[in-house]
C-alpha cells in the first residue's frame, strides 16, 4: 500500500501491476482486485478476465460469482480513471 509522500519506485509482482505502474491508491486497488480474481476463480492473473465455465453454464452456481466478477472487472480497468 502506498502513501502520498513516498518516493516513486517500480516494484511489484508481474500480473499485479496496473498499466500505469505502481505507487498510487488506484494501483493498489488494481493489485488487490487481481488477487481477488485469483482467489475467486483459481486462475492465475494471466487468465484475466476468464471465468470458470460453470459460472456461465449453471445459473445457480454462477449468479453471485458473476456479480462479484463484475466488481473485479471494474476494479481492474486498464484506465485508472474508470476504476472505483
């Protein structure tokens, strides 16, 4: 997590760094959302935005999961202005 008064460095784990680079609150939100994507789907960041097939084919299994995925999609927007 970054604070506003820290110097700018470029460190982070591949797949969790947003397009604009690390060091801002929106970058932290992006990284957290990628971690939530990985935890929710079981897929690595490289598979984003794929979801498990059963989420799409089984209404009962996928309803809430797809709603959560919509939140993750917005939080992982490539343009930081479009994130939460």
